């Protein structure tokens, strides 16, 4: 949904439900809600990638230092 821009086809109540579920207080037009959700999803992806890189780096170091 994120990459194919299907978020913009969701109804206002569906977008509001997502925002509410994630405790994001935001009032705005449909396009603004879509943009806010994309920012939220992007931040989750960034945090996930950052976590993976940090943990893989420490695993790689431990593996190399054990030899």
C-alpha cells in the first residue's frame, strides 16, 4: 500500500483509525493524513533498518573477533 500509493484511496475514517491506533494526534484533510501516515511508516522503516545495521555490525565484529 505504501509504495503503490493506495493509501490515498482509503476513506477518511480508515486513515483516522490508523492515526488513532498509533496514537498520532492529527487533524487535516485526506491528503494531509495520507502524508502523515507515509511519514510515520517511513520513520518505522528507517528505525528498522538502523536497528538491523547496528546489530549486524556488532554480530560481524563478534564473529570476526572470535576467530
